[in-house]
C-alpha cells in the first residue's frame, strides 16, 4: 500500500454537507492507499475535526476571502509538520485561491488535481449560456445581474417562474417580482454579486458525478437522482441510474473541455427526455460516497491522478445503489474544542 | 403492440424498478402476472383469456381495468415510446 499524507477541506458534515468526509471515506476504503488524513477546517465546530477515526489531525485555516498569502503561510506551517503529499480542496469558494497557488504548492511538494483557471471560469453560472454555445450543450437562458434594476432591463427575456442563483451556492424559484427582489437581497447578503437569473426548466433534476484526467478522458462517471431533498435543496437520499445518454453527455463535456479533476453536472431531464445543463460544480460533490459504493472510488482515483499515476477509466457501476443520509450526535469533550479553538490544531 | 421497456426490472415480490428514472413501484400479484405477460409480448386477447380463465372477473370489467393499468404504465414511462 502506498503511504501518503492527504490534506483536505470540507469537514462540515452538517445538513448541507461539504464533500470532505465522504471523500475521506473513499480514501479510507482504498486498498491501494494507506493515507494519513489532515483536515483543514474553517470553523471550530466542523464535525469532521472531531471524527478521529476518519481524520487523523485537523488544522484551522484562514478563509479564502482573507487572501492567498495568509492561506499559503498557514499551509507552509502545516506542511512543515505533516509533509502533505496531496491536497484536495472541496469547496467551490476556495478553488480559485488554490488554483492560483497551484505552482507554489507544487514547489512546496504538495500535489493537487484541480481544473485549470480557464476551465473553472468558463463553467461559472454567469457564463453558462456561452459555455452551452461553445460546447453544443443545451443550457437554460440566464443573465447575471448586479442589481434589481438590471433584471428590469432583461424582464422581457424571462417568464416567471425564474431561478435566482448565488455565485457559489443557493438557488430559489421566484414566481413574481416581489419574490425575485427578496431572493436577490438574501443571496447578495450571503454570497455577494453577481446573482444569476436563470430560466426555469420543468422536469426532473438528475446529477452526474465525474472525474476527468485533464487529457479529455472520463475516468469515472455515475448518474444519480435525488430521492429525498432537504428544504435547502440538498440530497438526503439518492439512487444510481442507468442512463447511457447522461454518460454520453458527461463524456462529451469532459473530452471537449479536457476537464481536470472532479465535477458534478446538474441536469434537468425534461418530459421529452432531453437534458438541460443547469450547473457544473468544479469538484466532487457531497454524495461522492454513493459512487464509491457503486464501484467507482473516485477519491482514490483523484489522489492517484494527483500523484501522476496512470489511472485507467472505471468500467461500469452498480445500478440502483441507494444512499440515505442520516444525522448523528457526535460526543466530544470541552478540551478537544478548546484545542481547536485556541491552538488551531486538534 | 405495447412493449415494456427492456431494462425495467420486476422482482418476484412485485417490486418494479426503472433504472432510467430511479423510480420504483409495487404491484399486487395479479398486476405482476399481467405485467409479466405483457413484457413477454402477449396480446390483450391472450392476457384477457388467461385472466378470465383463472379469476372470477367478466370480460368487460377486465378490459376496463387492463387499459387503465396500461395507461398507468405509459404515464410512468415504463413502456417503449409508441
């Protein structure tokens, strides 16, 4: 077994979970990797920091919004102690910072496997219509807006309901102007500008988790439908699907864009069995462990790709594999919380 | 002739799984029997004769229920497109 130290974020295993813990579960399941897991936490109460069977050591890190230098400084300190081989950032909001720092991290001896800046930028929600045109993928009409007045200018191009989306997270369906204004304010307060107004496409939401090798090959792809959705729109249950057309679409996107790293395609399947691409998330999603259980250990493959290994594409996956998320009261002691809160390490 | 989609899985307990949509359904024993017959390519005439011989039901009632059942299968996209 290959001994590695892997650093990763996304330890917030809450009702709207980050992908960190399921990614770790995939790595722990690996029969090839023997990993020491170093968690990177932003908050003292990220549950993953206290899950000692999954996470060997946790360090607090500064928020990406604090800038590249404070983060790199902290990573230098962590690397000095831990000798991190591979780093897997699991939040959309931190990817830009890590992509910008890819070379510096490489010089430090830390490997990553991230999309390129161009790949990351062009699939942004606000750029999706151009993306659809460029790669021949059907996407709903959308406009990025910086103020409510902006929408008034584009009013003729939309019919209610419309979807109001945040830059990184959050999406609401607005049925009239009042609701649109309310959601616009709610999203800008949390995620800033722009807010994207997207045409509402009627149908069933289906998703694909995938991993691209950066050379145009799909290393793995598993389609899923959410069977239980929380009030935050997050999957609380899901089932793997047999849908060759979803895999074809994923292959098409990965081969054309030469996608590097994990991704999640969010699609609407209309009643005519056509797909509309509503979003591309540039990382493995929180339901990644379903893919692992279905036979595609994408976290393991991602680590191996980061290490420069030649990884062969997965062949198939189990259809009808189900995940059901659950909540669990993790018990810890005050001194553990104190360690993380005061020393920034646990 | 009506065709049930090839990849629809029907278990012995009457549990039907559509791997394309991820939806699942439960059938009672007679529903399962009829679905198996239809999936095996049997015509309405054959299915009707089989059911009328086996169960206490008149032809008119069975026909009504049969087409109602078929339209439900179509509604849930369990049949091949016309």
